[in-house]
């Protein structure tokens, strides 16, 4: 895969009232990079990822693939999207094919789900389902991997292990990754470059390359983070009244909850910098 | 995940129902005793005797076979036709806008009217009889299947699209399991409807079958034979329901169990 290019991507929604979510996104994603896409809740990260995945075709602007077509793609959706009537193992085999039984078992073990192969998704916790959906995406060995907040609803230690798993996978397989996250620290730990979506205008605000050596130590991450405060300019601030914040944050409680989690992260972050 | 489930009372019987069934027979005995008119209200014993007579010396087996054959053919046709129609209506807004109204009319068409029209237009033959039953049943299947098809989870289809899962596998593993419950519901609702209509079709224009026999007994005022035939038929339909449809439905629903 040779990377791909977004040219002037726009996306409007007609419902409930006509509103523009993305207005002119220009971005070149180079082959083999691990690009993080950050931005506050409702800024259009998922919308952009769906356009890249080919799930949304009613956008303006151009999406250019060097070979003329989208490479093999895998995605971790913002919700796990497992098939409820298939066991976890069968969910993986659904996308990878019967022949991948052994690899699927290994992939599940890597996300710490050994022993849950024959459970149904409804019998697993939210975090376990999310890890299963990560295993499903990694198993298919895609050329392009799209991740929509893959580590939320995991405890800090587990999220850390999963991040290291992803970093190892990326280094080993040379896959191109677009990672959507609220968590700037996570972006700094993993990515080769961070792009930030602006809170209101639906444009790309900033682009920050991160040529740090790997594996990245906490101290190095903290240092880099301190220089990135400008990225979150204009994001809803912790001092905002909760009314205005939730009004911006959209209707679903799920969204609100990880929004508030992200908000407390930034609160802690700005304290540590001050 | 939510989806429309259609629950219908089971036509099959559980063992716990047997006492109440025996009570029904006792009540029947009592009424027959009080009326004291063996022609108008034959006792259970007289009905059993009639049953034995028709079984051994009469046409009970061949009549049941003829009727069941019609039920089987019409049932299969109606399920196939109705399911395809229901899926089309449920998946395409345009189709539903165009033909949804037709379905409402078809659902409300009296069975007798379709039967008479089929006989008038296509003659008093086997195909017209089967067609009439199929036309009567297919709209119900289509209506139930449409609800099932409407409830298909789009987010799962999107997932299979990103991962480029082969179409056939998506159909087998993702789409059919979602339609199966409404398919089973329409099979159950359809089976009881089909055999009732088949009897009417036979009564109006076939030279054999349970419906035909019942008309003959009606002419001779042979109530015991009418009851004997009906009970034999009810027993068979309940057996089909209990031994085939219910186990199948349990299999389909298995993944929902915690
Ligand atoms: N199908 C849709 N119809 C109408 N509006 C939509 C639709 N999908 C997204 N939007 C709007 O687009 C905006 C961006 O949504 P999106 O899901 O891309 O945000 P996000 O950046 O992924 O947020 P989060 O971090 O909370 O997941 C929101 O204001 C949302 O209301
Ligand atoms: Mg999102």
C-alpha cells in the first residue's frame, strides 16, 4: 500500500437540522505511518474514519487511492460490533475464514481472551468485547487499519498492554494505521504523527510529527505532551459549565462519558504542566 | 441488539395440559348425556367408534393424505413466495412505498373470495386449489417477514463490508439468523392458516380430502364422522407443530439464552 490522500473532504448532515461536520479536510497519509486523529467529542473523527473506510459515500471532495482502489482494510469500530449469535471465535472466523482457526486462537490469546473463545459476545464485559474486536481487526492482516478509540473501557494497565501490542504489531507488519483517540497521551505514545480536528469548524487544526525513538518512556511522553498544549486550544475546557459542555457533547450517554473522561485527563494534564 | 420478535401462542401441547384436556372430554361426555341425542351430539365413545370405522373401512387415511399433500405444497409455495416478498419490502423503501398498500389489501381479502375467484378463473382443478391457498397465506408470511427484514442490523452489515466478507458467508452467518425468528413465526402462523383454508378449498371444489369428506358427512348429517375427521386432523397438525416446528424454533433461538 502506498498511502492515500484526502482532498477537500466535506460532509454535511441534513438531520436533525442541516449542519456541516467536516469542511475541507486535506490530508496525506503516507504508507506505513501510524497517524493519530485527535479532537473533542463531536468534532467529526468517526465521520472522517467512516469516509476513509468507504462506509460513507455522500461526502464532498476527493479520496485518492494510489492503486485506484482501497487496499484490504480492517476496522475497530467505536462500538465492538460483534455478531451476537456467533461465539467470539466464530466472530473472528467470519471475517478471516474457516482456515484461520489457529491464528484466530492465537490472536485471542494476544488480547488476553484465551478461554473465552466459545463465549458469546453478550457474555463478555464491554472491555472484553472491545479486545475481541481488536483481535478480529489484527487477525485479517490488513494493509490499512482504522481504529476508532480502541482502548476505551479498558482499565489503565490493560489499555497499556493493548497499546504495546498494537505498537509491536505495527512495527512487525508495516501496516498503515489511522488511530482515532481522545487521549493525547495515547497518541503521543503510539503515533508517528498527530493531526487534530478543530472543535467547531470541521477543519484540521494542527499537524504534529513525532519523531521520537521507541519504545517511548513516560518521561519522554510527558515532555512531548507539554509541547502539545496548543493542540487542545478551543476544546471544551474543564472550567466550562457542565451544561454548555454537554450541549456540545451530543445526546448519547456513552459519548458524554468518554468525553468527560477525556476532559478530566486534560484537567490533570494542564495541572501537571503548570 | 433489538429486533422485532413475533410471539404466537403455541399450537403444540405440553404435558401439563393433559388434565385440562381430559376435563374437556369429560365435559363433552356430560353434554352428550344431557342432550341425549346421539345424532346431533355424539358422545366421545361414538366419535371414537366412527374414527375406527373410517380408519379401517373408510377413506380416512387417503383423505388425510390428500389433504396433507395439498397443505405441504401450498405451505412451501407460500413460505417461499411470502419470504422473498417480505424481504424485498423490508429491505427496499421504494418497494415498500409501491407495494405496501397492495399487501394491506391482500391481508384483508376474505379467503372465500380468493378461493371462489381462483376456481372461476382457472377451473375446478388441483392447480387452482393450490393457488388459492397460496394466495391466501403468502401475504401473512410477507407481512411477518417484512418486520424481520426491517430489523436487520445495519451496523453488522457495515462491519462485514469493511472486512470484505464474502457475500454468501454474510448471508448465511449474519442475515439469515436475523430473519430466522420471523421465518419461524410465519411458518407457525402459516401452518394453522393453511390447513384451515385447504379444507374450505376441498369443500368447495375437490373430489377428495378431509374437506370433501366433511361435506359428504354434512349431507348425511353424520356429526360423529365430522368430529372424528376433525380430531384426527388436529392431532396430526399438532404433531407437526410439536415435533418439527418447535424444536426448530428452539434451535434458532438458542444463542439468546444466557
Ligand atoms: N448520521 C448522522 N446524522 C446526523 N448527524 C450526524 C450523523 N453522524 C454524525 N453526525 C454529527 O456529526 C458530528 C460529528 O460526529 P462524529 O461521530 O464524527 O464525532 P466524533 O468526533 O467521532 O465524536 P466522539 O469522540 O464523541 O466519538 C456530530 O455533531 C454528530 O451529531
Ligand atoms: Mg466517534
